[in-house]
């Protein structure tokens, strides 16, 4: 009998090997490491504890010194526990240094400088990172080069300019010279170079969007984490700035650092009173970080995941 005469069954079931989908296999492979938590060792906890103590101790010592009297602060060894005079010293510092007006002025100056720096630095960073124009690299080098010039070299001509404008002893003299910083431009340029894909900008160009539309609809959402960080850094720097406000302002219209110099005036300095003033000037920054710190950190993490 030949093979050609053998009957062939067409209704027999065909057995196939069970197939594993890629998704199931991927889940099974990821399941081996899913749910695992990496626990830090004792050395990590020791290092973190030391770092936390070193970071918090200056603020704690300021509070301790502000709660005692001048004699107790000058003793050896110095006190390490808070005293009973904290609220009394805070009230004296508030009255003698006019801290209410100083904090209001610092809030206006720091807020305006931080907002303008974030906006202008983001615009310039987008231009240097994603736009193509002649002289882009030369202009970027000039911006970076301004960071190498000491600000003390421009104090005299800047003061003369503010006097000609009639802004001497006024807050605009502190605000307008620092509307944007080279550090902010460079920071935003580096962030947008990595976080903003060129394909996204080109796709918007194809759809007919102009540069300002691209900036408003695409760049701002992508740059939000970096803008939050830049705002925090600029606000703290403007709040603590002493040199230029001390030159251009007087005690009738001071910022917080300028007002604190009033507490150190006199033949004998009251260290506890000075520390009380410093504590008052630090509290708004601590409150701002407590309120917005989590949003800033979460924004940084979201930007890192997108990148």
C-alpha cells in the first residue's frame, strides 16, 4: 500500500503548544523584583542623622540665643537649652528694627525679582536651547561671562544710574537691576535642552504654532519643575541680599537684612536681640518652604520621570 492511498483525517483536532503572551511573561519577569523594598543600612541612618543635626543646629542655636539675655549668651560654655525671654526679645526686635515694614518690603522685592527672573530666564533658556539664530553661541557666552564679573565693580555706576532716575532710597532701585540673572538663564537652558524634545517643537511648527504659542503651550508645562526650583532659589537669595539694598536704601525704607543692622548699632551689642531679629527674618522662609516644599520636590520628581 502506498502512502497516496492512506486516508487523511481532516477533522482531527490540531494541538498547539500553549502560548504565553508578552504581557504575561513581562509581568512574571517583573514580578520577581516587584514589591521588593530596598532598606537602608545602619550607616545610612547614621550619616543622615548627622547631616540633619548639622543642618538644624544653627537654627536651634539662634532660637536658644534669642530666648536668653546678653549675659547668658556670652558665658562659657554657652547655653544649649531655650530660656524664658524668647517672646520678649522677639517683641523688642520687632519694634526697634521696624521688622513689620522691613518684611513687607522684602516680600515685595523678593517676590517681584523671583517672578521676573523665572519668566525672563525661561524665555531666554528656551531661545538658547531650541531656537536657531545667528550669534546664539556668542550671546550665550556673553551671558555666562557676566557671571564672572564681581558685582562690586558695578556699584558706583549703578548707584549713579538709580540717582539719575530718581529711585535712590526706593524699592525699584533694588528690583530693576536684578530682574533676571545669568545663572537663571543658564539653568533653564540646560534643563530645556534635556527635558524638551526637538521633535515636539518641530511638530508644533508643522501645525502652524509660532514661537510664543509654543512657549505658552509646550515649554511652560515641561519647564514647570525647574521654574519652581528657580523661584525658590531666587526668592531666598533676594530675601537675604544685603550688599546692594544696604547701599541704595536707608533705615526709613529697609529690607530685612538692612533692618537687622539697626539691632547691632550701639557701643555694646545685644547678641540675644540680634538673634531674635535674625529668627524673625528666617521664619517667613521656613514657612514658605514648609508650604511649598512638597510641591517643589514632587515637581522635580515628575520632571525626572518625564525625562
